[in-house]
C-alpha cells in the first residue's frame, strides 16, 4: 500500500527482470520536468511506473496453498526508493 509501488507476478529469471526494468524506464523515464515536481516532489516517474505495474493482484489458492505456475513468483516493485510500507492480504472465497 504505497503510491509509488506495485506488484508483479512473472517468471523469476534475471534477464527478464532486467528487460522489465528497462521497459519501465523507457515508458516512464526519470526526468526533471514532470509537472508533479512543481509540488516539491521529484518522483513523477515513480507514479507513472506504478500505473503501468499496478498495485494489486488476484492470486489463486488451492487447498490452502498459493497455486502459481512452476516459474511464477510474486515481486514487490518500489519505484521511489526505500520507504516504510504496509502490505494488505485479503483472502476471499470458501
């Protein structure tokens, strides 16, 4: 629950992660001229990256266990440095 962070579910492979970070940086590069920076903040790119990644995921649970594919992992992505965070997990179903 942080406005410049997101959750990614994907393959745990180093090359892919480098590709993802590079892709995000191309789509929302750090720049000093974001209008958001007029507020005194300097993290306009982090807010845009969070929109691309999103802040929540729906994950399957079967027989009380997380039911992901064999290579899937859950990653927390923080785009604005190390900040205090709060994680909320809600289980909905039977």
